[in-house]
C-alpha cells in the first residue's frame, strides 16, 4: 500500500560523505577525474520512477539524491540517499502546494548542482524551483508521451537547461532534443522462438501453483473454486501463470472484469494473480490484492509466464527487463480511465517496435488469451537506457 505520510524522510547524513569520495578514488588510481557533483534525481511514483532508475548509469562518480512519492521505493536504491515527498496533481491545489514546499526544502537541504527528472508534477516543481535557485536542470519527457509532449513537459521546457524527448519524431532544433530513450539501444530476444505452428503454451513449463501471499491477499470463495474444479481443463496444455497489474495510479476495472469473465469461460489450466489498485470490483475467480510492495511486485513478475496489464510504462519496462511477454489493454480517456488517450498512442508505437502485444478491446483481449496469440519470443531490454542518452547526461552533469 502506498505510504500516505507527507513528511520527507532521510537516510543518515554520512551517506553524502561516503559518496563524495568516488572522484577522489578515481584520481588516486591515476584516472582523470572532475570533482563529484550532487545530482537530485526526482520523479513521481510508477512509470516515471522506473524510467528514472534506468538512467542510473549516467550518475556514475557523482553523489545522487533520489526523491519520489512512495516510501516503498527506498529499497530500490539501497545505500543511496533517499527522500519521500508528497505527490500532487493539478486537480488538488492543496496537495500541489505541499508538494512544492517539500521540494523547495529538499533543494535547500541537499544543495544539488544538477536536477534531473522524468516527471510529473514533482519534477515540474523541481525544475521551476531549481532554476530560480541557479541550478542546472534536465527535463526528460516520459516515453509514454509518444505523440504529444506532456503538459508538464511543455510548461517546464522554458525553465529547463536541457529539455529532452524520448521519441525522435518529436524532437525539434529548438527543443526538445532526442538522444535516445529508456528502452535501451536495441531490445534483444534472448530466447529461441517456438517451432512454427507450435502453441506458445507448450514452451511454458508445467509448474505448480504459487504460494498465496500472506498479507493483503484475497482468495476466491469456495463456490468459485468449485466452479473451476468442475470444468475439464485441456489436459495437453500446461498451466499458464498470469500476473495482472493495473499500476499504482488509478484502478482499471475494465481490464480486471474482462480477465475475470475469461477465467470463468476458459477450459485452459490457468493460475491468475492480480494487483487491482483501489478498484470497486472484486474478482471472483482469482486471487488479488490492491497494491504490492516493490519486492512483492518483483516476486510476482519473476514467477509468472505472462503479464497482462494496462499500457503503463512502469509495467511494460518491468516486464521487458524481466524477459516476460506482456499483453496490454490501453486505458481510454473518453471512458474516464485516464486523463487522455496517451496509452493508446504508447501502445501503437511500442507495438510497431514489436516488443509488446496489444488488445484494442476487451473481446480481443479475451480472444488473445484464449488462443495465446502472443509474441513467441520473450523480449528483453538492456539493463540501462540507451548509451548515447546516458553518456550525454553524464557529460552534462560533469560540466563546470
């Protein structure tokens, strides 16, 4: 469950001294070295944070202060200085004000030389306030904005020292510039393809059921379990373990209901676990919880055969990094599932790259699940963002 406390939380102050010796160590080894700079790396939770962490190789030899809106993310940057800040949206002015003041205090306290953000609202305030305080700033627009730059990015542009997009077709001579993206240089296909005509399910190991989570877990009632047991599964197919996730932002009932309905009809042997957010709908045919900690999310991801998700970049990047096939259903702005149709655009461009599968409707989603019309290869992405992007950022940080 996301941490709700607004206070900024810190690691011990001696971390700053520990990280500042990196440049000195390099100099002692005879390598040319510039004085280490302090970088404030800040982003909202979810996909914005996942993208920020994929830039970590750009921060080598510098002191890095991480800041985001969920305390749970502290474990993803072990040994690093970490602060939690309150989130805010343009629909809640009070939270926006609290967010802005917290970021101002953070900048004054940590004294960064450079501020780098992948958005959204916390990043905008960090860019604005940082520039007023004479800091060099970098705005990297989310890769989710594949056809139109984000509103926050457009507003932050005139205050950012360096303004970047992650899509080449959105770059302009006057900015934003394009140096690469968080997908990395060349998504790889590390697993061999199944033989032509072979059902993808046949390459999935027939494994036993996962242990039920001890906390925050809801188990289907007896009636639903009996219903599943009375159906005759197709014996030739191994069990398919599906991890469903809607992200940490808002619920996505249309996805959960569609998969619950499919689970009631299919004769395939399946095991489903879903992270459903603050949904009013409670699945009847599989286990679920509202939220997962980063460690729990990683465990569910590593122990599934397929990810079914909204077209959110946090879910997509995590699945690709874990070499898991992912089937996405985009949220629709017209249905009130998100603020606009950016997920539809994201789905189109990532589908064109051949690294995700996309269902346009819930009927198509159920058909793809039933027929396993999924990309046969397990796509993966490199550990870090593209080399040109991280090299440019590292050079920018090291200037002066």
